[in-house]
């Protein structure tokens, strides 16, 4: 426990009275919102399963900081915007961080930055392989009943590097030295299901076929009859991805880069869209489909083209798909592909809010492990976010996905206002729940955490805690 020296400072305002500032002797924290998230973790066992997958070569008799304690320190630090190891030189004294790591608030301090650095750099390839299974196992366990169909979105994210990390390479398109991590995200649950850290100069789809095949095999072992659909942008629209999906017997929809043949085949549709826009003054959005075989393809595949004409100009996009209904309803098939933009928000959360770009360890494997820590933090938040979600009722009996663009956007705006936690990204959760000051009191009978009654978001905190009271922790072991 760290005790700061006693001091007083006086400020000049409000003028008629002295404004005196001094440190308190009480146990205080600014991150008491981590406690409800820790309760959900206790019920689901996410960090426990994660830690169990890691090797620990240390002598058990001399261990001061367990693997589970260090995993929780890092994961909860990432959730609370302390993504750097250096942050833990201060957080190791924090009473709330001690609580989430299963230590008494007034007990010994948590692991320091050097200890956490040794922990991350000690990771092994077998541990990373087990962590891959942990994410898939947790995804499977998140379903109370076997699903009939699942949709997965594949995407790659640039991760700029600023040091001498192993396999940090220059990528010409992004014009930077970087890593190039890839993710497979569930469109049904928002969880990160498979991830990989790759050198910075590789193709966007490199290894994606292997990752997808591993996932499909694992899922069909649990749910033999589940129908699987994979989506990805044009970076994944490459022959080896089509071949993998067809060999695995799954549906796919990938973006397709434009070329002279595709343009020639869709010129008539674009001309129709331009003519209709000129006649009506209203934006036009037309669809058609045709069989197309590139020179490197063993057979033809169904390609859908979207042609738009509006005031800013024209826009033409292509996708290739084997979905059964795509030949009959090209427009809805394309709209379903466009819905992958929601899964891209998970990558945005990882990159912008949870700082996956903190891959600053020298060892490639250590940075790979960091990626898993950040993904676990997001999955933990996603599970709580979906559990406490309370969306407003739809204006009609029509599903949200089937509403017109304007009606769907209006409903989503209402939902974000009505349900800020269910729709909130990590920055919103930090504002409404995580970042709250608290006083921690320890006695022989209980640990009391006191929040301010004047905190404007106290009702949201109480609502989440009330929901968690209905859950029961997993049994030991």
C-alpha cells in the first residue's frame, strides 16, 4: 500500500473563502465501475479460462503474482484506458484494481511494470495456440441453444509501429512500418472469435483461409448442422478464399475489385441509373447480377453489381457470392454484405478505444499475446453490453434490418439515445460507468465501496448491478 505525504494547497477562487486541497487518508479509486464488469467475469469465467491456457514455468513456492492476477490487471487496465504497462506502476496501489485481481484493498500491491513485461515476454507458441481455442470455446459457450446460422466478418487492421519490433515491416499502401493483424468477428454476438498478428507487409487475406477453416471445423464439431456465412471486403476477394469457402461448404460474400470486364458488363445498369436520376432528381440505386469467371478461377461465380447515381456523381461496386438467394434478390444480398460495416465497428473499438496499437514489445510473440489481452477486454465488455441492452420497441412489426434506410437510421438514433449502455462503445462505458470515484472501506466483516449520491450516472450503475444480481458465479474449478 502506498501512502502519499500530507500537504495542503490553497487556490485563490471562489474569493470570499479559501479553497484548500489536501490528500485524503481513505482508500480511494477513480475506476469503481470495473467492479460490476468483474462480477460478470466471475459468472462467465472469461479471464480464468484465459489464464488457465498460459504456461507458468515459475517455481510455485516463490510466486508472488499469479498468472490470473496479472491477466486481470492488464485486461481491466485496458478497459479503463490504462493500456500501457507503465500505468501499472501506479495502478498496483489502487484498491479497486486490487479487488478485481482478488486481493484485499489494503493488502500487498499488485505486479509492477517490469513484472508484467516479463510475464508478456514469456508467452510461448503453445500458449497462443491454446488461447485461440479459448476464444472459440467462449464464443460457443455464449449460446444457450445451438444456432441455426452464423455470420462472420473478416477484416484486417493496420497497426503502425514506432520502434524495432520483430517483423515490423513497411507497407506501401499504408505508407508506414506496421503490423497487420486480422480478425474474425461474429456478426451475431459482436465477439472477436479468431485473431492473428501478422508481419506488416503481407497481403490482407494471408492466412485467413486457415483461420476460417480452423473456426468452421471447431464450430461444426459443436453444431454439425449450423449454416455459416463469411463476409469480407475486396481484400478478401481472392481465389484462395473462394476455394476455402467452397471446400468447407459455407456461404460467402466478398467484395470484388473492379476491372475492365466488370465495368463493361455493368455499363448498361449505370446508364439506367444516371438516366433515372436525371429524369427524377432523386438518388438512384440499382442492382443486377451475372456469371463471371476471372482467368485465375476454375469456374464462373455469381457477381452482383450496385450502380448508384446521385448529386455527387456515380458509384459502382461489385461483390462475389454463392448465397442461394443472391441470384433472385441481388439488392438484399448486397445490403446484407454492407451490414458488415457494423462488425468493422468492433475493429474501431479495438483500435481507437482499446488501443490495440500498443504492440510495443520487441518480441513478436509478446505483441501477439497483447492482441489477445485487448480482444479479451473487448469480449468482456461486449458480453455485458449485450446482456444489459434495453432497446426501444420497433415502430412496426418489421425487423430493423428490413426497414427502409431512413426508417432504420431513425430507429438506430432513437436506440442510441434510449439505451446508451447497450449501444455504447468503450468510451461511453468509461463515461457512464467505469470512471467513477469511490471510497473503499475494509473491515473484518465486509468491504464497503461508497459512491457519491451526486454522481449523475448513478442510476446506470445501479441498473447494471441489479441485473448482475440475477446471475450466479461459476462453481470453483
